[in-house]
């Protein structure tokens, strides 16, 4: 056991790490601003209760809004796998302040199509308030339905703006597909088709968080992700050292009799593996200088070839150089680019990340 496979194993840890600015983009989606505080202050009769917004860390006005974010759009926009985003949401839910309440995934988009034409769409909207609100909102954005028999809208967002839960709103929309037959008095098709699509993350979160609170949440998430990375790397190195210390040079040296001392030593190491947490190991500066010239040359060549077609970051380039796939840069596609895929696996990932980010800033 020479430890040459450590870089291969570290790839699984580095593939789960997230940049700070990516976490900020996620928080902007999760804690979308609402008007609860504005409405409260507008109709409040007690002027003494009005304090500066940044001082209201404990006096929460917003009781939370039901939200849904498209899984596919979020994954591609953040370049994080679905399970990674769920992990970050769980961190927020398990926080002492319980920043979010995670709910079951739901479809975020609703499409209503009327085979009777635009007139039927207008008639149906008169007996379905959620549909009427959706049409009114799109008219405010300059969309008109004089010649259209179809409307597509974010159903969870519409239901939240009305103060309703999304489940009864969806039931009411589905009921538009049926009407009462005047002849038999039984149900019949109404000529309206309702379809739900685009599965999304579903949760409740407040929308009146201050900038200070958002920065606090960002610091918490980034510190939690960084600590998890450090712990995993430390435990991997610990396990490697444990196996190396009790291993034999050849199998025949332990084929006949077991070594109880080495067995007990390994048990002790395994206990430390599960019990101890350690900060990440400091990278020596000489390692950076050793690989700097060749690595920066690879970064410039990679950017010249693919910089115009793709949105590149220091982390995305480092992942490709280490052979780590992501939603925007899948291994099935980029694994064929053998010139760069896994080309710098021997270089520490955090060194790659630092040098690539600095070089991209110079290029741009």
C-alpha cells in the first residue's frame, strides 16, 4: 500500500465542495424578498414599533412563504448536484434558528390549455381565482390573451401570493378539466387540459431577512461545508496512515499467523477515525511554486479553447483537471477531452483552485 490512490479518493470529497459566491446565489433563491415587512409597517398604528430594519434580528414579521425552485434550473445554474443542494437545505433546516422547513418535492409549473379558444379561457378564469390571478399578473407584464388559449405560470408562487397553500390550488385547477353534463347530471370533459411539470425543491422560508442575517447564514454554510471537507480529508489521511503502519511488505509474511499487536493498533486507529475531527492540513508554499508554471499554462490553454462556449470558474477548471464531473461539466462529455481531463490529478485540489481563480482574473 503506497498511498498512490489517495488523490483518487480525495476526488469524492472535492466534488462536494461549494464556492462562497455559489452559496450566495443559492441563498438569494431560497430567501427571496417579500413585502411582509413593508405591508406591516404601512398599516401599523404604533409608530414606536418601527425600528431600523437591520436591528430586527429576532422580531420576525414574515411568518414564512411556501416556495418551490425548479430542480433542473437550480442544478444547472449553480453547477451542484441535486443531492448536494438538498444537503445544504438540510443544514439550514437543522440550524438552531431553523431557517427553512423542507417539504416534499412538487411540480412548480402549471399549464392550462382551453380547446374552446381564448373565450373559454376567459370564462374559466372567472370561476377559478388562481387562474385569474395568473392571467392578471401576466397582463401586468405585457402579455395579452386575446388570441391565446394557453397560459403557463408558476403555481406555487401564485398560490403564495394569494395566501393559499399550493395543494388546494392544484386541486381546484385540476377540477377545471371536468364539468357537469346538463343531460345526465354526471361529470364530463370540459375541454380544458391542465398539466403540471418541472419538479422542484419545496420548502418554507422567510422573506424579510436583513442583509446582516443573510451574511450570517452565508458564513454558517460556508464554514460548515469547509469543515466537512477538512474532516473528510483528515480522516482519509488518518486511515491511510493506519493501514500503512500495520501492513506487511508481502502477503506471505502474515499468511500463517496473525499479529495481535498490529490488530490492536489498527483498532485504535479506527476509533480515532470515527471520533476525532481535525482541521485541514496547511499546504506548503514550495508545492505551489513547483507546479505553478505548467498549471497556469494549462489553464490559459483550456480557457482559450472553451472560454467562449462555457462559463468557466476556478472550481470548474480544477474539477476537470482532477477528473471530477459536475452537472454543467459531466464526466461522460469532458472525459473525452483527454488533454485536460485528470491532467493535474497529482496537484492538490485547493492549489489548483487558488491558481486557476487567480489566472482567470488576469485573463478577464
